[in-house]
């Protein structure tokens, strides 16, 4: 009798499966994905505020944020997303990490997850072009949309992904982060670009202390820790990785880490012989940090060494000067050269490590 009753209840219960009485929970707001122990800095806050103000303007469609790797572009743009959501600037904020070898399908999946499209089994089997059409249609109906494309290395076809053109869809705005200024130009950012520079020495030390903890206050560790922090060159990512790796380590480990950072050498640069690199590193290491270098002087040295004569270029001083200016622009756009303090000068960044971070972890 009891078994019959159980069978009857089970039969009735089958009419009320999860598909009939509930729906999957909506994805969390974008700000929920960005909670962390971010340290506020005046230099970063001002960039964040400039981006937010620019996004309020109707004539700003695409905005670019560029700077060398590890300088904190992603952290800034995540903070922009959090603030933008809190201020109700947009009905939807989407973010995708593009990376050096972009996959249209992976970018689409990141957006679809936020929009709830990925719960559809058909989505997984659709072609990229069909998915792009569905994304485009969904975004056009959403209202005000902010699309963040993080870590862009080259031009990305927005239509292939399914992102409405900001020129045609007035409610859609796009923010990109990249290491190269020319990528901002390729994505039609026009004059809406912002550069992210390294942290000041004071800001870098403040972040380093927070990540490394109380161990850096000891009399034996502190002077070494200050030098280690300087070797990180004001790059937040490097500061965080190194400080956490050395947290609560012995003074001996700190001193060894400083030696590693100062004697860094590459292990993954294709075509770079170790002897060639050692000479380049030696010449680089002997440059005065923050020393202004006159571009005109370097051009003249290059002419004397015959560096501008390849391919028939640089046969005149004007051609050599134009080629030198082109080299400088390329290095500046990649954030490998900075503007000097005097007109006609540049200076190099004082980061002097490559793979030694990995050795410390």
C-alpha cells in the first residue's frame, strides 16, 4: 500500500520538474566578479574618472587605454565597470579577454554567458556567423551597452563577433585595453585614448608593503625590500607577484631574490642568443635611470655606425632623422620608451627583469 502511494506521488512530481517551475539563476552583475583587495592610487583614480566622464559623452564611441604589460590596465577598467554599474550609466556591461591569439568563438562565449545565451543548447552548435547575428540582435534590444575588450593585440572585427557598430548603434560604447597605441588607432579610438604609466616610487612601495605584509618592517629586511620594490619598476603586476612570493621569507631569501632580479636573463625570446642578450643587457643596465637621451644625438651615432643604410634608406641626414623618429614612435607606442623631461629627449623604463618573476614563485 505504501509503495503504491509513493509511486503515485512520484508520478505527480514528474509534472513539476525544474524546467517547469524554475529558471536558471541570472548571471551575477559584473561588479560581483571584480571584488578584491585593490589598493587606491591617485594616479589610477584620475584615469578611472576620466574614462567615466568620457563615457557619458554622446560623441565618444570607442575609448582606448594603453600601457605596457602589468601596468594595471585591467584593474582600472574593472573599476570603471564597477563604478559604471553603480552609477547606472549602462543597462548592460560586457567584458571579454581577447588575448594575443583571439578566438571569435571564445569572445562570443564570454558575452553569451553574461547575456544568458549560453544556456541554449543550440548556441553551442551554431556557427560563428549565426552566433554573431544572435549577439547583435540581443545587444541592439538591450539599450545602453558598454562592451569592454581587454588585452587587445591587434584590430578586431566587431561585426564578426556580433558587437553592433558604435556608429550605427548609438547606445553601444566600446572600451579597449592594449599594450600598443597603434591598436587604439586601428580600432578608431580617434583622440579618445589614455596612457597608463608606471606607479610612482611612493605608490609602488605602498602597494609592495601591503602585499608583502609586516615582514618588510624588520630592520634587516626593509632596506632589501625597498630595493626589490624598485626593481619592479612601478608595475603593479610585478609588485604584487614578487611581494606575495617573498612574504614571510627569511632575509637570506630576500637578498637572493634581489640578486635574481638584478641579474635577470630571458629564457623564452626566440632567436635571441644568450651572448647577444648579455651584451644588450649590459649596455641597458649601464644607462642612467630616468636619464634624458637626445634623439638627435642617437641618430647621429647611428649614422656613424652605418645603422641606417640598410635597404637604401638613411643615405641623407634627413632620411636618417625620419627613420630615427619612426623607431622612437614605435617604441613609445609599445611603452618601451617614455618622453624625456627636455624637448627632443626620451628616457627608458627602469624595469630590468624578464623571467625572474617565475623563478621566485
